[in-house]
């Protein structure tokens, strides 16, 4: 007859552990996606094969220069938004961390991650023949991440301030 496991042999998982693990897993998966997006597959030449026909379908009268300008802006918006998502996922992971230091420094750590990864991404692109490394792209990346982090920080300050000071209604 099998004995019941003793309390010492039973591993108990915290009910909050799986969501926290997923927060970090999604952050890492997004970083992998960013790395993939900095390969030749997402070079300007390759993305123009999809974006160009789509733009011509939407706006049949576009000139080549107009299409080139829109394609350029869409690529820069892509930089901004992919790092905005990175900052969102970093904030989500860091703000729910079990480490008090990480939880309280989510803004600084999120900005550090976004900045370092943007620099690393541009450095990586310098080795890809069909890509060019640009400090301007890095700045756009950081601005995308910083925008999201500031939205979270300012909203947290706003709601904390409202809890401390009741509204004056005269």
C-alpha cells in the first residue's frame, strides 16, 4: 500500500506564480520578435513588396515619391510601436515581480531595457547586409518605449494623488 506523500515532499506552487512567469515569457518572446524583425526579412526592400501594392490598392493615384514617403513613415511608426509594446510588456513583468526592488523600480528598469535593447538591435542590424544601423532609429525606439512608460507612470501618480487628496466640492 502506497503511503501518502509527507508535507515535506509536496511542492506547493504559489497561485500567483504562473501569471508572473507568463509576463516574463511574453516579454522575452517579444524581444525575440524584435530580433527577428531586424533581420533581412524585414528590410525596406522586402517590406516594400507588401506595403507598396497595399498602398496602391488604397490610394491608386500615389506617385512613387509619395509611396516612398509613406513607406518610410510606416517603417518608423513600426520602430516606435514595437518598442512601445516592449515597454508595456516590461512594465507588466516588472510591476508584478516578487522582488520589491524590481517592483519599485519598474520605470527605470523598463527604460533601461528598452534603451539597451534598442542599441543592441541597431548594432545587430549593422551586420545585416540589407539593413542599416541608425542612431535615429534607436532614438525612435526609445521614444516609443518612453512614451508608454510615462503614460503608466503619470497615470499611477495621478491615481495615487487622487487617493491622497479628496476632491474639493464646494
